[in-house]
């Protein structure tokens, strides 16, 4: 019962923190570009405003268009349950492991693409086709990068992987760990629609990917999809922080250990979000036909990391 309550608390923490992470990245990017920018709480106000608006539904939209936002949110929430946040004692290991996490992420991506295709608009179809092209390389890369750690830990359960690295820190020192971390970060940028793969701050028809798929959504549907995208970014940042740098996570269910783990994971997410903002102010968006080359590099790094795990065990 304690672990179930802890898992619920971790899920609630990610759900509440997700808009703040997006707001922090936007605020820091604005400051780095010598702009004032909105504060960290602007995404919360935007979600509340969007939820209160009415919806405009295309006449050609079917039941799939209405179902897609709920499936995207449900799959993202289910994936967040499996991610260890501030404790290595992960109740989500009872429900799924690395492969279940990847399946849930793929499910959300697939229904998001179907929702963009359903109204039959040009931009929706363009964004959906681009998204599936990117996902064909990013999803396997994320899985193989984490699999490299799983091979070292001897288990595909995310809680066991973090626990193993906490007890044997030497496993985190080596080229395989560094290669997996680099591959994961590159794939994460593509999976969450960040620069240099996609630009979340633009609606230019010829460059957008994620925004093209949700152009036909409005009101509560749009708010759900935007919140799911923020939650996905936050859970992937948390996964990168806790799988590759797990130190500071609570190894017991004591109040002091959990509080310390909470502070540490917030600090690690803030560091990764800062690096993300710095990257997005220093690089330009890649041409669409250059994106597969970058993703192929990340896939190769993940394969090398998984291969090296056989020689370092």
C-alpha cells in the first residue's frame, strides 16, 4: 500500500510540475535572447483559458478525432506511472517495465498522428507523416539506450535499474553509459518536438511537425494535448536524470529520504531544462531531410552502448 501511495504521489508531482517545466524553458530562452518573457506560471493560465474555450470541429472529423486526445493523455499518464521520480522503490515495476513504457509512448504517438490525419487537412496529413517518420527512429533509440542500462542491471524494470546504479556506482562509469546518455538525449529532443528537430514556438507551415497535427484541435481537446506534451517532456527529463544520474534518489520510504529525493529530482530536472534552453538558443532548426541523419547517429550510439554492455558486465 505504501508503494502504491508513493507511485500516486510521484504521478501527481509530474502532472503538476509539467507546465512549470515548459514555462521555465520558455522564460529562460527569453532571458537568453534579451527578452523579458512570461513567468513560469504562464502555461497554467494558458491551460485554464484553453479549457474554458469552445471547440470548433471539422465536418469531416470522425469519432477517431474525438478519441485521440483521451488516448494520448491516458497513455502518457500510464507511462508516467512507470517512471521512478524521487524514490527507487518503484511500484510501477509491478505493472510494466521498459518495454511497456515504450509501447505506451508509441501508442500515444500513433493516436496523435491518427488524430491529425482524420480531418483530412493538408497540414494535418503533412505533420502526421513527418511525425511517424521521426518516431520510427526515436522510439527504438530510446528503448535501446535504456536497454543498455538494463543489460548491465540484469533487469528491464526501471526501478531495478536505478537501484542497481545506486548500489554499484561503478556501472555508471564507462563509455557505454555515456553513449547511451547521448543517444537518449538526442532522441528525447526529437520525441518531444524540440530544436533542432522541431520548433515548438513556430507555426510555419513548411517546418512544423507536432503543431501541424494539432492545428484542427481547439478548446479542451487542445488543452489536453498540450498538457500531455508537457507531461511527456517532463517524464523524459526525469527518466534521463534518474536512470543515468540516479544519485540522490530515496532508497527508503522515510519522510526525510523522500523529501531529499524530491529536492534532488527538481534540481536535476532544472539542470536538464536549463541545458535544453541553452541548446535551443544556440542551434538552428535542421532541414527536414537532415533530421533522419541526426536520428541515425543517435540510433548508432544506442546500438554501440548496448553492444558495449556485453563487454563491461
